[in-house]
C-alpha cells in the first residue's frame, strides 16, 4: 500500500480520536456557547473525516474519476472544483466549507 494511503488512513484515525474527545467535551461543557461552538466544530470535523475517507478510496484506486464520462465529470466538477465534489455532495459533504490550504502550499494570489 502506498505511503499516501497509509498516511491518510492514520490521519482519519487521529481525526476520529479527536472527534471523540470533542464529543466528550460537549457532553461535559458548562456553558451553552461552548457547547454550541464545539457542536459546530464536531460537525465540521465529521465532514473532514468523510473527505479524508474519500481521499483514501481515491488514492487506493477504489474511486477513479478518470473513468467518469465527460458529462459525469461536468456534473461532479462545478466551477473548476475537484472531481469528487459531486460525489461528496451526494453524501451530504459540502467541501466549500473546508477552507484553508494545506500547510506549506502556496496560495493563489
């Protein structure tokens, strides 16, 4: 298995562990505002875990966007986004809410 797949799988597991800790904090938080912010954080983290899981499948060859027809690519790739946007949206994952850029990557300025 490739290094990227192994790294992504480990990242998914670490994110799941972090999500468990956040849920524990939500259950014992004293302030409603803290609970609210942590709940939104947990929802965002769930989406990111789902996205990482899709990336594992893509890297391991379980999903092959290049096998999609031109029409499917156009539907799943609105406005120049990644080819998985449509598939992720069908799962209820909005990758537009996953802002930021990977560390060390240059921005588009």
